[in-house]
C-alpha cells in the first residue's frame, strides 16, 4: 500500500508514519522540511508549503 502523509514529523503524523511503516506501507511524507525526522531511508520525502500554491504544483 502506498500512503502520502501530509506533515508526518510532529504529533499525530509521526505516530501515524511509525504505524504505517510497521504495517509495511510505502510511505511518502509531504512537508515544509522545517524539521528533521527520524525515519531515515524508510520514507520518501516531498517538499511543499500549503500556503505557497506554486510549491504544490
């Protein structure tokens, strides 16, 4: 299963990503990359800011 998580490195998102990885999901995190996460090579990352419409294209 492929899953896109918006956010993913704070609060609920971090726990969601951990559970998805345990369940064997292929996880991509979409965030502003303002914070480092601890998932290493287990996830793919996309950078975008939902306030900046051109970054979402």
